[in-house]
C-alpha cells in the first residue's frame, strides 16, 4: 500500500478495506499493536473522562473541558478498542469472530463522539 499516490480516493478505500480484513501481523505487532498501544490510548481516554478535561496536542490554547473533554476521552478509548479488536482479536483463530463486531462498535462510538464534539463547538460558536 502506497501512502502517497495520485488517486487518493483509492488509497483511502484500500486503507478502509484492509482495516476490516484479518490482520497480517507478526507476534510482536500483535502484542504491541493489540495490547500496548490500545492500553496507552484507553488510559489517556480514561484520564480525560475522569478529569473531564483534555489538552489537545499539548498546547494550552486548546483545552477541552466538561462534556467535550469526556467525548474526546471516549474517542481515544474507541481508538484503543479498534486497535485491540483488529490486531489482537483478529489475529487469533478462536477470537476472530469478535473482531468485526468490536471494530464496528468502536467506530460507531468514535463517530458519535466526534459528532458530539462538532455540534458542541458549533453551538458555542453560534450563540
């Protein structure tokens, strides 16, 4: 898969298609991409949800407080669940059946959290 191609729409379609197939990964990528990275993402998301505050890209100009910070935390937890479902569950024969529903549920919650953040920002902008 080439990241820089002339037909960007085709590359995006290839990335989406590869995300919903079984992963072709080594045991190292299964444990790093399926356990370590999702735990780090979920830990940051849980911290955002509990504190109801998130700092976006380590700058003080974009601090997300309240429900928007919780939605940002849910976004990171959803990304961790997607990575875990794809790299860990997808690479095991017995748990492969749980991989697809886990990815669909995590992407659904990710989309809803992004939509909530967008509508919250629009509501503040047009007051």
